[in-house]
C-alpha cells in the first residue's frame, strides 16, 4: 500500500480530467510496484529452493534429510510454528515420528539442553497437547489417528483443532 501525491503551485488547478488521469496513474504505479514485489518474492523463493536442493544433495544420511524436510515444511507454510515428519515402516505398518522443527521459543527444556539437540531430533513442545514423556515414542498404525488416516487415504487432512477431531488419539492411547 502506498500514496502517490501530485501537487501544483496554486489551489484548484487540476481539472476533472487531470484528477482522473492522476487516479489512473496511481493504480498503474500501484500495480507496477506490486508486480515488482511479487517478482522479487519469486526470485527469493527460487534462490531458497536452490539452496535447499543443494543442502539435500549434500546430505549424507536420512536423518539429515528428514531434518531439512521438516524445517522446510515449517518455513513454507505461513503461520506454522512447528512440523513433525513421520516415517512409515512398511515391515510393521507403523508410522513413527522421525524428525521435527519446532520454534525454539516453545521448548519444554532449558536453553542449554535445547542447544545440545541436533537439528532434526524430536523436540518436546511445551504448548502441545501431547504427553511430552511419550513424544518420539508414540507409534501409530495405518488408519489410527489423524496421521494414520492421512496415510491410509494418501491425502492431506486439514484440521482446525486436532483435539476435537474424531480421529484424534492422545499419545498414551496410541499403540
């Protein structure tokens, strides 16, 4: 949003036609500025994607890749304060927490312990509804819980409040 100011050295010097011209010009300037900002955002996003692609290509192990993916998922979705990447184990049909990226403002442990955790390791989140003692050990099956249903349907499930969703299962109840 912005303002285009057009001034004259005397009062009431602009005709109705000039007023309309200024109005139209302001819309064009606004559109041009907006297009420049959008173009810049696209360029920045492409640069970030190249950077992430390079990091993924240089990753030596699955854990590093999982941490990068959890971090990128969090950064790409507006308003998300954390993400957890679950890994499906086909041998056992289990869905296991694999990596997370939770805002450092909300860890349940002290700062010293937080700094010792490697990127991508599951981190308890104080504001979570999940029993922190079970975080990282909660294993789900296909069709169990929201994540298990998402896996079964092979579709994303958008939920406003997981605790009120009929498929929500507290960590202690997950087998």
